[in-house]
């Protein structure tokens, strides 16, 4: 198709060049009336199938859009990996519209980078992290892998936004993303955000930042500045079970309680009660 277009443009350019040089007794160009003026000529006809199809627009809730709890988040688009454990040698475009699931039982189609026919999530966690951030590395290494393995079968998807690279205030690069996903074996969507488009969503100017979005409405339902630990003991220590608290009660983080309330616990393989 490109050759057809370029060939047509070449013919058109040649025609225009001839028109500009071919004069009649020095008093006008081709198509002129001998008085130095020209008459309008019909535009050339483009061959069929030589145009470019208009880009498709994925379904997404209408605005207004906002940045606070209860607001619909805008359909941001990023470059990254749908699953770095399967494809990490090239970046894929991922947009929030890929996850939009108004019925709760929608599946991915061929327009997204995710497996066609696989169920869309009912809730997504946007984890904003940075390479230089100690708690971000702690969360990526201990909390997120276990939580994702638990929640993914129930419709709970995670979405890594690697904001800064090794230097505070300097945006993460493709290399940063590759190294991070390799180090932590990230098997959920992971992107870079060089222009910090998601920054207005942050509850505080701190890392990590965890943002939960209901995919039925694409509304922000919870924002948690800081590490999303599994739970805490009465003395403030982090925990997963009561055994971690020396017999005391391990209370789950309220962020995860809210997150779990949006899961589809009827899905096959879901073990969350």
C-alpha cells in the first residue's frame, strides 16, 4: 500500500513540476487561459484501498475524569509489558481501556496485548514504584508476588507503573523496566511513565503508591500512600498470619479488605473467601 501511495505521489509531483515549467508563449502554465492565470483542475482520484483506516476507539466510560477517590480515571496509554515472563524483548502498548469490564464477565479481544478470550479483571491495583525506593523493592519482592498469585484467579489484576529509575526525579527507562521485571519476575502488566501522567492520582508525593480501580466503572476506589503490607500486628509489626504476631491477631490492611470486596470469588481457581 505504501508503494502505491508513494507511486501516486511521485506521479502527482511530476505532473505539478511539468505544470510549473510548461508555459505557453511565456504567458501562462498548462491549463492557463493565456492571460497568466490558471483555471481550477479536478483533484486526482486516489486508487481504492490506498487510504488508511481510522484507528478504532476502545469502549471506555465518558468523562468528566478526575484524580480523587470516586472519580473516573482517564484512559491513559503506556508502553510496557503485558507479561514480562512471556514477552520482554519488545514493548507493547497498554491502555486502561484494555481492562474496562462493565459487565464483570468480559474477555480480552484481539485489540489488546493480552490473551484473547481470557477474562478481564474486576479490579486493578496500580502500583507506582521507583528503582531507588527501598520500600518499593521490599513490596515488589515479598508482598506483591503472593498477593497477585492469590487474587489473579479471582479477577484481581496488578499493574506496575515504574516511575523513577535509580535516581530520584529521573524517569525510569526501558532498561530500568526490563531489569526490574527480570529481578522480581513480574508476571503482571508493567509499564514506564516518562512524563508522569499518573502523578495526579498519587495520594502523596511518595513511593510506593497503590491505587485501586473498579474496572466496571473505572472509578478510583482507594489510594494508599506507602507499602501495601499484608497486615499488621497490634504492635505495628507487619504480618501475614497470627503466627507472625506471636499468637496475637494479624489484622489485614484495610486496603486489601476493600480490594477483596471487588473480586469475583465465583471464578474457577479463586480461593479467597
